[in-house]
C-alpha cells in the first residue's frame, strides 16, 4: 500500500492559496464517502503523520448507522485508526461556492487497525497484488450510468427527471439522443471542467435508455487501482456538480420500475509488466487466458453477487430485454450477456463485466471480479461456448433475483473468505444482514396499496 508524498501537499498549497477548507474522505463498505472538513493548516500534518478516523466509520449502514456486530464499534471502544492520503487524490472541488480542496484517504495497514481489513480499497489492492505476483497486471476502466433528477418531487411525491434547458421534462428514452445532450449542456460543461480540474480522464457522454439517464466513460488505466480510484472520485464529482445546478445525480440500480436500470460496467484485461495485452488475439474470442478469466468469473458469480448487487433495490434491475444480464453467460460483441468481449482490433481485446448496478462499491466489485479471474486462470476453468444471438432467450443458468439468496451465497462461500479476506467478509456481511433486517421490516406504500383494504 503506497501513500502520497508530502511534496504533493506542499505544491497544492502553493498553487491554491484561495483554498481554505479541505474535504477529507474515506470510502466505506457501501461506497459512501465519509470523513471531515478540515482547515488548510491541517493538511501537511496528514501527509506526515496520518489522520485518525474512528473504527466505526467502516461499520456503517447505507444510512450511516453503527452496526455493532461488525466488531468495529463498542467491542474495540470505537478506536482511532490512522489513515493516510491516496496519491493523486488532492484536488480542488470546482463546484463548491467557496474554494475547497478534496483529499481521499485510506487506512494504514498496521496503524489503521482494527479497521484496516474492512477498508474496501485495501481489499482491491491486495487482490491486485496477488495477480501481479504471478505476472498479471490488471488493466481496467469504469463506466457508470446515472439519472439526473430534479430536487423537486412530482405531484405524487416521487422522483422525476430534471428539466432540460428548454424548460421541458424529458418523457421518452431517446437513447443516444444528441438533442438531449445539448439540452443538458450547462451541466455537462461544468462536469467536464470539474473532471479536467481533478485530472479525471472522462471521455464520451451518452444519453442512455431512459429520460434523464446518462453515461460518461473513463479511459482505461494500466494501474487498475488508479482506474477505480478515479471512478470513485468521478462519482463524488458528479453528485457535487449536480448539486451545484440544483439537481440530484442518482446512482440507484433501479430508481423507476418502468425505466431502465443503471449499471456499473467494469472493463478489464491483463497485461504483462511491459503493458502488453495478454488477451490480445485476432480471434474475437481472445486467448485461452481470456477464456479462463471468463470461466473464473462465471464460476464465482453467485458467490460475488451480494458484492456486485449490494442492496435490496439492486435486484429490481434484473429484467429481460433491459440490457441488464439475467444469467451466467458470455459472448462476443453481445450486450445480452453478463460478460461481454467487445469487438475491435486485437490489441484492444478485453472483457466487459456488466453485472453490477451503479450502486455497487467499485473497489469491492473490482476486487471480486479480479479474484474470480485469478481462480479461473489457476484452475483453467472453461467458460463453455459463447452465446450467439439473444442471450435472454438462451439463458439457462439464471442469477438469483433476490437479496436474501445472494447474501446466503456469500455467507457460505469459502472462496470469498479466502479471496477477499475473512475479516472483511465478516464486517461486510454484518452490515448487509443488519440492512436486510431493517429493510424487510419496514412497511411502506406498496404494502398499503396492495393489502390495506382487501387483506
């Protein structure tokens, strides 16, 4: 685990005398940034000596409530755990009304105990290190879909797509619509400017398959940890820029029952130390290494599903003909499967992992898929023949579409405990079971609509 050098902070303070406050954050198990707002005079000390955060910061539900069964709250007296800066994360938040810095931190492997094993960034870093030890350098890129919503709810109190600059609220999907992107130009201009200021390699913008749904792609990185760091900071940035415009960026997997869900698509290949793509092949199905990688991901898919789809809402996304996968399947240039090998020249050969909802923690999702790849390579797992044509019609080995089945699969998985760390799995499951009990115990609108009168 490498942390940032003090020179980074010194250069930042000189270049940004207008910045008085700095947002310090760490990513928790649910992918939520949590931390503090600091004065600029506190910055150098963080680089020299770290910054303590309570152990309970990695024991929180999606609503920010302590989960005592994680063992990171009263059992360890909510101990201070030292964090240190992530390299390249010290930037300016251009969307703030007052000039504000931003610094991401991660737990120190020893000074960060007892919370360090539960740090999602550690889980990914350890997984990458195990692959690198065998000569495989993961190359990754992140795609995140999201909805741009109004802060104001509709007449029924429900979320609604943002107003366009012409004052009209989008109603039709208009997938790949150019006019729709033009109508969001003020937001997109600020988004690209903020990404440039933070050094995030954001490229193509797409109007996705629902009113108000967007996707922007990030460039691939030879350093997979850097790619996921950038994906995490991009998500924080999108929410900040949307807030500046009086809007809300929503990364729920399925915010609307009658519209497309939002996914986190992770692109991955393996390279050697010099950066040569080990999946490269004139054969569209790639090398044996690529197929073994797919085999491993398919073999571990059920064990990983609670990580790829970590919330009750995540499973509402799995519907036929919705561009969300339904089964353990792979194919070439085929968007109806879970694991897609995109077309293109031989040197670009890679796998697109299409299972995660946009609500997944990118660190944990990347760690689980890379650990699956590692298993597939070691055991030379054959993924079977690729799906040709409509994968929804040919699906046989279906994914479960409920949270309970996925949580039980993760709890019973000896592979997950070995690959991702027993201590991490203990904390993650404690949080998820607590959320599961709270969610299923809540009586809400659908219960009243279905049962209030006639049950």
